[in-house]
C-alpha cells in the first residue's frame, strides 16, 4: 500500500504511476536508471526527446513566458463574466429587465456558451494546434469588447455576451493542456497555480476595478477598458505564444520501461543527459505560422464527442464535481453578494460592492502560489517515502485544506448576512471560501492531468462544461433562491452539498490506483 493508496492486483503501474527517484520500488524492475535524464535526483517524467523542436527542451525563459502570457490572458478572459456583477442592479433599472434575467444573460450566458464551444475548440486544437485558436480568440475578444462599448440596448448587450462566451473558449480551456505540453510532472503544480492566481484575481480583481469604472463611466466603460487590455495582449500572443503541440515520436524506450508516458517538460543546463540534435531547429519565422496543416489524423467530429464518454472515467468524474462545485459557488457568492450588499443594512453602491472583493483577491494572490508549491512539494515528498513511486492520488492531500475552509466560509457568510452582522464578518467568511478554491482547483486539475495526460484537452472540456452548466443554473436561479429561502438556509445548503462532493476525495484517494487500472484494462475505454 502506497501511503494509503491501495495497490492494484492487475497492473503494477497503471497510467499515472511513475518513478520520480532513484530508489527502486516494487512496481518497477531493478534495471539501472542512470541513463535517464534527471532534474537532481528526480527522473524526468516524461523523458524529453533529443530534438531542439521538442517543447520539453525549450529554455525555461521561453516556456515560462508562454505560460505567463496565457495565464494572464486566461485571467482577463475569465474576468469578462463576473466583472459586470457590480452593475447588475444598474442594468436592470436602466433597461427595465428583472434581475434574474439580467444575471442570466450578463453572467450565466457567457459561461454556458464557453462551456459548449470548448468541445469544438479542444477537438480543433488537437488537429490543427493550439496557437491559431489562441490568436484568433484574442482578436475576436477585442472585437467583442468594442461591440460592448457601443451597445445601447439590452438585446444587443445580451447578444454581445453570448458572442464573448463563444470566442472565450480557447483561452478558458486550452491552457491546462499547454502546461502538460511544456512541463514535467514535478513542475506542473506551480505553473497551474500561476494560472489559478490569474483566474482567481481575474474573477475578483475584475469586479473591484469594474465597480469604480461602472460608477464613473457606466457599463460601457468596462468594455472599453477591456478592449484596451486585449490590444496589449494581442501582439504578445502573436509573437511569443508559439505552437506547443509536438507530434514527432520521442525516442524514450528506456523511459517507457520505467514509467507510463506523460506530456510536458523542459531540459535545463543542470539536467543530466546530453541533448543530441537530430534535426535542425525550426526558425522563428516558421514558428509564427498560424496554420501548419493537420497535426493529427484524428476525426474532428470524433474529437468533439470524445469528452462525453470521458465522464465515465472515475478521475474525470471526481475532478469535474470538485472543480465545478468550488468555482460555481465562488461565482454565486459574487452574484448574490451584489444583491445582499446593495440592500439594507449595507446599502453599498457599485464601487463599494467592487471593493468587497479586495480581501478575496488578496487571499487568492497569497494562497494560489502556496497551493501550487504544495501541489508539487507534497507529492514529491510522499513519493520519496513511497520508494520513489509517484501516485496521482498524492495530489488530493490538498483537499484537507480546501474542505474545512469552504464549509466554514459558506455557513459563516449565510449566518452573518441573515443576521445583518457588520460587513467585516461577511468578508471574513467569503474570503475563507476564496482561500479554499485554489487548493481544490490544484487537487482536481493536476489529478486528472496526471491520470489521463493524453486526454487532458478533452477531460478539461468535460470539466469546464459541467462548471458552465452549474454556473449558468446558479446565476439564473440564485437571486430567486435567495429571496425564497434567505441567506442562512441557502448558504447552509450550499455548504452541505459542497461537503458531500468533497468527501468523494476519500474513496478517490484510497481506490484511485485500482480505478486507473480498471480504465486502462477496459476495452470500452480503449475505443474512446
């Protein structure tokens, strides 16, 4: 038993199980590992090829630059949904539309259409590469914000938000698979945390800034500022974010004898193993091409429907429920806090409502990097005490932090809002859930990437679609439920539901290795 993870009776090393250290574990043969490339005493998983065009061999400066630009762009794109929240009441009054309808089209619609379109963008990215989708998405998001700046009716504004949801899909869902393209297993947690920081601060900081913009410039001002930001992002996206999909087979036969194949890495000067150049390095001019032809012979339409059967994979089910739940409730708090804080006894204006997100943003900025560091450090530490064997289930330890913080946060906020306690108490409790989100996100996303690396694109599509559906439903009926049940009952119910979902971590941790083996051995899974 690997630190509580039950061994499998059929496969010694199911997909996801890998060797990160020199010590020989019972699941691996005793052949020497000295010829494998390493980072210190950590064997690189996966093993990079000898080609300078392999993204695994690119410099850390280049890879981190790509990651930083994508993470920032993804954060800005994600902020487009909730940034309008401080002005929901104003939009309702300006156009004479009820609050639930405004919330549905201004917040819920963009999430729903993003979730739907990701099925097509993920499949297309697998065939034609990610770069064209990133660049085109940035251009269309710029256009959508210009549209929003001049929209003068609710139907026009609603149509613009739907369009924004459609063109947001690549920057919402292709970043995680880019991480697996570029980085080793033991490096991914920190990079995912960088992405998590941008998402969290995008959702929260966007509302803080937009509150002041709405107060001084009106709703159109938020889209004008967003358009200017995308004007800055576009050249960075075009000139820095090159294609990371690598289709040439890697000559890593020795590595394959040691561990299952996984994507993403980079070889630094301190890594052991000489890099033998077997092909000329691609010129920068060629790297800037948007169209490279087909990079895969897979069917586009088969790729579109592939995420649906992935929901049958236990790791995908778990990650979908956890990620969708934690993110959805964070969004719902943002939407419902507008209603709660704009009414007595708080009576806050849009700018002041935006400011209530400051402690949440600070929590995200502090704890997202910490969760990323822990997502790498804890599994490596556990692997060293497990004979050098890494199990994806080691990532799930982060849920020990996420669960109590989120549960206490929901219940505390519900009681504080119902009793009309000072605003500071409300902010303390909702900040607790904000702190919990990066730990739950790290645990769920890194876990599914480790378990199903080759299907990371489609797996995250499934996760994002479930998040979109849940968020759309929450934004559509949230204010109605708040009016019917009150904040105490509503948020206590949310706490219980979130806790039940989170407790799935226990069987996922204990039986995860056996479930991965079952999927790997199943004939139906091989056909997907």
